[in-house]
C-alpha cells in the first residue's frame, strides 16, 4: 500500500467514525445511508447508459 493510499479516507473508514462522516458530509450515518441507496441506483443507471460492456 502506498503512502497516499494509507492517508486516503474511504467510506469504509468514515463509516466507522460517525463524527468524521458527519463533519465531511453534514449528514448523520443514517442520513448518509439513505442517500447512498439513491446514488448507487443513479450511478448504476448512468454506467449502463454510457459505458460499453
């Protein structure tokens, strides 16, 4: 793992630190989870429409 990768904050790491997640997003973990479902669906639709398999 590179030094940059070690310093990067992933969702998995932020999820374990609710105060960090809220500081970064302005949302509680529960609020973020609700939005995450909608964003995942929107992203999947975009990928299916714009990328060639």
